């Protein structure tokens, strides 16, 4: 058994593929690439393939991670190119390396995620936008309304502690990009759409929520109180 | 990302946006400069249903194998998507290149079931294409249709420019080649239709005019042009090994109804069930060779990455070399770690040996289709399964530890009485008894599903003259069975909506006057009639009223042998004389043997070769 770490993109139309559908897309891609992956034992075996943190439908990513157990040892580059030959447009393997050390599962490592959030705005000076963002962050509490899917109830949560960074990184021709780094994973999770909803509600800037484009750019784990990008995992 | 710039904006708002994005593995995209004609394969139901249809995979790849032809796909958008498309003025578009359908050269609908007709109309409208042939001037694409329902083309005869009767693998390409030549010479649409009218399998309704008597009863079909063929003969492929079969399937991102690779091993069926339309229109039977099936299986597994492989035919067990085939495929699938499913397998000893190894069967259980509850009625419909077969099958299955059985029956079959309904109940009782004898008290998990459908007479069958039960009669029969089964343990009883079946019968046996009704019904909001939550029978009745047609004439009236049938000008190969003799034999409760054991003179060999 050999465990590999993959970094991949999920862009263009592929952002509309759900997490589960992405898993079966990969499972079939491995079969097309003639790379045998391992399956769990039992009545309905499932592939030993896990994605670090699910991406909501509609959000793209330049940097997703998954770990896969493979029967035969192969060069990372060979796996990468064989998979890229058979993957749909919008999903590209950027990196594939064997993981030697025994580690926690990727999912358990995730602590933060970075997003680029872009949207159209009109007639607002850059300074005003920056000020609005600062005001938003300076609040001690940011109460967001969270719909609980399972119980159909509404819950109020303070999302301020989940925001690590939220700043304007690009603004030109009416398109603003905010880069956000927010808590992600089982130790506290903020979804970027909820973050934007709170931002729109608290500021007076008109942004059409349907026009917001969100792109995940990195996942982080924490080591010695430092945020470390997944891309540096060996 | 696409020529429709607002598509990306609306997709986040709809359920399962992946239905509309295309880009699946093995989907084909060609550049404008490379192609001479653009065909859109249109399935008048949602993506998950259309993508499960093997015919679509075959015809799509067959057309795309031609360099200068580009075949794209479109499915009926679900309600939520349709509303947004209408709001945002997004015309119906192809999945491959997101091109509005209006820009295609030809749009081909597949008619798999009558209840999808209103969706055909709705899709044309969503594409901003006028509904009636005579409203579509030179600039609009040709609209054609094929599939089993095309064998009575008349109910859509004013909407569809031409029909393709039979199997489309080669004839579609021939039509497109002629289209390319025609397009280059810049002649009228009528001239194109005239040109293809001589191709076997092509039916052009506008070349014929129905004649009615003073009671609006159909009494003839008049040719409007000297050169129009007297009768249109279906087109079928000869040798299946030579026929096109794709080496790759489009692999959807989302789960669909039949999410697996499929190989068709056999086309047609020789058993001659008298209600069955497929058994007639796909005659004569043709087999694909074991070698060819193995080769296709190999390619499909390699090119799709599917985790499941399935064999397809009307009756798997009738494949002459089924044992060697299944053994070889099982080994192949085991090596590749994929599962093999074998639908419509008859339950003889061989099947049990095999089925015990096939995982999927253990989960979903066994199925039998006796179709009728007594031997008498099974003789009427010419269904050869006996009670012994069922009980032996059940016993074997229970011994292997299975506890799930599904039985299919039809309600409202010709000559049916309440004794025949009691027969269904008795079969269920016997199966329970058998189970109790085999299983000890502790692990009893028996589940029997009795699934019934309503008999609907279909064109070109021995029962084409026979009426369906009226809705009250059918409902009382359902009621009767429900009461009986309510008192029994282990049984789930399912039946179909009677009004849906009534409409299905009208559309199946309707003549050209139905076009107007369809348009009226669609205008009042009818679509997705096969979906319970959308079906609105009152609107249909209103539409029939408005047009002044009694729908009962098509569904619940017995027709005579010398009546002109709306499909009399279509030749399926099997002769009317044969169908009449089969219908007579039904009343005599006489069985007609499987014609593999000796030709029974159905007439198909006048035109095609029987092997
Ligand atoms: S012609 Fe004879 S052998 Fe051929 S399909 Fe008809 S009955 Fe069967």
C-alpha cells in the first residue's frame, strides 16, 4: 500500500460538481488511467480516497487536496500525467507525491482556508471600500444567521473569531477581490458564503449575492501556532 | 465559459446544475471549422433519465464518428431551470457547446414513451422554434423524431418534419450526408424532404393527408404526391457485429438512473408476447457475437472507468451462448474489480449458479414477470412462463438465502376476469408458503413486491384493436387487489395511475387530430406527464373538449379488423394478417411457440433475413 497526496484544481464548470460526484469522478478516472486504488473490505467496498475538505457547489478552487491509497508504487509525476490525460476539463492535478510519514488524515489537519472573493461594485472609491472592510472587522461580535439544514431551525453565531484575515487585495474596473482566511474543518468552520452575507448585511454596499465569485486558494494546518499551507506537506 | 453569458450566473440557483454543464468524460466537442452539419440529439425528459438510455449513447457516438458531422445533446430542463431560463430569456441550448438549438441544422427527438410528447413541444418552445411544421420557414432547423413511439407517428405528424422508423445507426448518417449535399446546393426544405423520402425508414407526414368520414372516423391516408411511397418500411441493422457500437460512453458526473456501462448482446425477441410492441418492431432477432461483446466490454471498461457493467437485451437468457459469455465476462469483471449485472435473466439452474455470484442481485432481489395471474390468461397473452417456473425459482432463491422478490403483472389485459386477479393473489400466497417452509422462524425477512402496470394497447401488436379497460373498471380492479393484499404480510402492492395510462393509450393509438390537442394541452401548462407531481388530467380533458375529440375513441374503443388504423401506412415487417391470426388465437387461448423453434410466419422475412 502506498499513500499519495494530490493537489488539484476544481474550476470552470467543475465548480458545479458536488463533493460526492467529485469522488466518483476520481474513482473512475483512476480506473481509466489504469492505476489501481485500494478499497475498504466489506459488503459494499469503497475506495480509499479522501478529499481534505469538501467544497460547496458553486465555489471553485485552485488548490484542493486529497489522499489516495494505491496498490503499486509509482512515480508521482507518472500518476499525475496519466490522470490528467483522463480527467475532465476544470480538474487538473497540480502535484502528486508519496506520503512516507504516517500522519493524521488530511481532513483532521485542516484548520484554515483561504478564499479569493470577487464581485462587481459601482461608484465606490477604493478608500471607502477599505474603510467599510475595516469597520466590519473592528466589530467585537459579528452575528450571522445560520440555517440548520437538518433541524430547519435558525441559529445565531458570532463569526468574528473565525475570521483570520479579510482584506481587499485587488480593485479595478469595478471588480473588487477580497482575500479571506477563515476557520475551516472540524475545530470550527466558517463558510465563505455566510461570511459574505454578513458583510453585505453589515455594510451598506450593494452587492448582488448571485454575482459573487468565490475561489478557494489554499488550505492550512497549524503547527506550533503557525498557519502552514497544505502545499508544504511532504 | 459559454456563448450564453448569463448561464454561469443562473446555475448556482438551480438544483443539480451539473445537468446543464456538459463536459463529461467522452462527450464530444468539435470546432465549427471542422464540421459541415450540426445535429442535436434531444431527449424529452430530464438528464438523469435521458443519459441512462443506451440508444442515445449509440446514436450520439455513431454520428460523431463522422468527421464532418457534430452531434450534441439536449434534455428537458427541470422545472426550476425552465423558470429561470424563461425569466432570463435563455433559449434551450446544447450541452456540448451551449449553442442555442435554433442554430442547429437538425434536431432529433427520441420518443421512448408517449407521455413525453408534451415535453417535445415544450422543448421546441423553449428553443424559440415554432411548433408546427408549416410555421417553420426555411431558416429553422429540421425537426425529426425516432424511437419506438415513432411507429405511430401521426399524433406528432404536424409537429415533426420527418420520422425515422426503426434503428438509426446508419440511416441517421445517410440523412445527414444528404443534408450536407442539400445545404451546399441551397435548395428549399421541401426539396430536401422529397430527396430523403426514398430512404428506407424515413416517413414524412406532410406527404400524406388523412381522410375521415362524416363521423370523423379515419378512413384512409391519401398521398399528396405521386412520388411519395405507398408504405414506409422500417429500417433495421443487419448484422449486429457490423453495426456501430460505441467503444466509449459519456460518463455523467451526477448519479443517473442506469449509471453503468452497457453492452447490447441481442436485439429483438422471438417469444411473441401479444401485448409487446418491442417484440414486433425489433424483429427479426439478431445477436452480437461473444467475441465482439468481449471486445466492447474491454473497451468500455477501459474508456469509462465505470464500476459496473451490464448486459442489455429484451431477454438475456435467449442469447444462444449465454453460458460461455457470462462465464467469460464474470472473470473479466472480477479481475477488474467491477460488478456485472444481468437483467432479464430467466431463472433456470444456470442462472442460479451465476446469480449467486453477482452481488447486485442479492441486494435488489429476484424479479419475475408472469404478467398475468392464471395460466389461462397467460395463454391469451402468449407469455410462456408457468407457475412451476416461478415457484421453483422462488424456492431456489430462498434456499440461497435471498428474501426479496419482485413480480410484475398487467391489469386490464384482454379477457381478464376477477379470477385472473385472484390468480395474482394466489401466486403471492404460494410464494409466502414456500418461504415459510424453507426459512426457520428466526430469520424471516421476506419482501414481496407485486408491481402492476395497466394494459395499454400498442400499435403493431396483436392487441392493437383491443380497448384498454375504462378508468372506473381499472380503479375497481386496483381497489380489489389492494384490499386483498392489505390483509397479507410481506407484500407491497404497487399500481399505476389510471388516468396516466388512459392518456398513454390515447397518444399511442391517436391519429393526426391529436396534434391539436397536444398543443392545446401544452398551452394550458401540461408537460412532464409521466411525472405524478406534474400530471394534470383535467387540463388534458379540457384540451380534448376544446378540440372536440372524444379521447375514449382512441383508448377504450374496440376497433375492427377492417378499420383503417392510423399506422396502416407504416410497415414493421410483421404482417397485419399475422397480427389478426395472433389476436384470434388469443381469444382461443392458444399458445404460439417461440419462433426460434420454427418459423411461425410473422412475415418479417419478406423484407429481412431471419437467421
Ligand atoms: S419470419 Fe418467422 S422466424 Fe422470422 S421473426 Fe417471423 S416468425 Fe420468427
